[in-house]
């Protein structure tokens, strides 16, 4: 019995020190400690039961406290992440940028690009202002070559470049890809050259696509027409047929004008552009079509379908009487090429993650306005989607193959 009394007293003391409701039980217990043994036993048993219940409540309270702490920590973590994201999208204070340089590759006539993209200066300035950036001047430049724009991005003298995937991959050590352009799909989508000739003219469709093909197009020269006739008759053209032509290609970083035509030659003839006996480099597609029209060259390499962009000039400026669709034929079609990019310099002093996010949002928004659509139509772009570097892995593989050929 003394053991029971001792156990109850000790238990009561412990709970008293904890400051629980047993403080009252303890006082009551001491006041009745001299009462009958049966009452003491009942009190002892009751206290033991209560102690067990208290232990359970204590455990439950601890678990609830732990869960509440974890929820609070999660909420704090989420809030920090949200704040970080918001900070990346819009700086707390307006950031001033003295000059923003945008470089375009010369896939069209430089003067034509400069004129068409003039409104981009105000559009980009206004859009960035809503995102917390005050830009003093937007300078638009057209590179003398694709490589010139890539080198400018690498050097940091160009902040933003609208460049093909091939140029991005070639200079990716010095630039990051932000966006991929979308284009209208075409009424003809086939790897078969004859399909392009049987179904011309090529027309745009409402379907938005993120890839295009390269075309090898023969012009009105006697040699060009002879090879085209073989294609349209369903005959195989030989390496000798192709090597006997005068070719126009773009620079070595042009996807449609050089890289993918080289891959087409490699796949079909185990040759590439550098094996051609008569190949000259054009500084723009417009220049190449002018030479095709004059008969200086027999065949050119271009994007599908560059004839749409030179249809009017074919008769108004290049001196032809018949339409471009009547006088040209496709003799080769490349694999699909991932669309152009908007890339930014890694070495530009104004470029950081927050500004990259703002630029991405700005260009996507601009492309959704009527004026913006007119500007980006110079490259037949219709809009932009966020890009992933891995999207251009096929381009990297193409570049590696080209390197191995040289």
C-alpha cells in the first residue's frame, strides 16, 4: 500500500511541476492523504489513468505542433519561391538600360529588314517599361553575315539576336536561347521534291509549326531545267547531274542554306557542299534569287518556301516575265529544321536572369499585337514559344556531322 501511495504522490508532483491541471489534483490528494485506504487506492488508480491519458494528449499535442511547424515552414518556403519568381519577372525598382542592341541575320535584303523592323524599337521599349525596365535606346542592326551576328552575341556587342538554330548552336558558348519562332504551316509538306512541283504554288496554312524544311531549287537556266525535268519525270538524279550545276549556298552556319543541304547530299550521294565543283556563297536569299533569275546560277539552297517571299520581285526587279512558280522547280528537300530563335548574349553586361525573363515575355506579347505581327513577318514568324536548348539537339548532331566532313 505504501508503494501505491508513493507512486501517486510522485506522479502528482511531476504533473504539478509541469504546470498541468494536475496541480489541483495534487492539492486535493495531499488534503485527503490520511483518509481511508480504499479512497487512497481509488485516487491512486484514478491518477494513474489520468497520467496515461495525459501522456496520450501530450503526444498528440507534440504531433500537432510539429505538423503546424512544418506547414508554416512550407508556407514560408512557398512564399519565398513566389517572391523570387515575382522578382525575376518584375524588379522592385525600375532598372535603367542605356542601350539595347538587337541583331538580325541577313536572310532578306538588309535595307528591307531595317525598314520592316523599325517599329520594334518603340514596341520593345514600351513593353519592357511595363515589366520594370527603362530602355534609353534600341539599336537594330543587320549583320553582314550569319556569323557576324553570332560573333556579336559572343562578344557582347549584340544583346539580342534573331538567328537560325544552326547559328545558335554554332555560337552557343556565347549565347543562350530564349524563344523559338512559330510559323504558318505550308500547303505542301513532303520530303519528296516532285510533290512540291506537282502541287505548286505553295500557300500558307493556319496551322502553326515549329519546324520547316530546306529546299534545293532549280531555276530557268537550261542546265537547271534539265535536272528539274528528270525529277518531274520520276527519274533519279545523279551526283554528276548535280556537280555539273552552278550552285548558290549561304554561309556555313545557315541551316537551310548550307548545313541541311550538306546533310541531304551526304545522305543521298555521300558528298557534301564542299565537294561541289561550282558553288558560290550568297550574302542574302534575295541576292541568290536575283542570280537564279539572271542565269548566273542554276540552283540555290533556301528555306521552304522562299519563293513566296520573292514572287513579286521575280518579275518586278529580277527581270523575268513568267512567274517564279512557272520557272522554278524543287530538286531536293531536306529533313525538318527547327525554327529560328531569339537568343541573348551570355557576355552582355545588361543580361541577367530577370532581364531574360522580361525579354521573353516582351517578345511573346509583341507578337500578339497587330503592329508586332507585321514586324516579325519579315522572317515569316507568327509568334514565339519558350525554347529549350535540348530542342536543338538535332542541329547539334548536324553541326558535328558537318565538322566531320571538313
